[in-house]
């Protein structure tokens, strides 16, 4: 399953990230923020307009706004 499909409030562990599906600059920023396999993550909120963009995700104690297209490149396993 991808992070985009994770229900708000559920925790998961990142199992893989398709870095080739993310622009180089965006991938660099996500890595700097701590996105990597084995990291605990959860969806806090989803946007309410249009395609439900962006997603607010919790990575550790940090909340990050993430585009839906990036969330679809992140594979997770519910905890």
C-alpha cells in the first residue's frame, strides 16, 4: 500500500520509496526531512479541495505537508 492510501490517524512504517518517481529537488528535500525506509509515519490530515492535496503527515514529532503524487511513491506497511 502507498502512503496516499493510509487512513488519517493510522500509523505505518515506510517500506520503500520510488525515488525515480520524484523530481530530484523534491527527493533531496524529502531525504533531508528524514523520509527513508524503516521510518514511522502517519497521515494527520488530508486536504479537502479537489484531489485532497496536500496530505499532512507526521514523521517523528514533525508535521510535513506532502503532495499526493509524492505520497503515492512511498510504500508503507500499517503498524
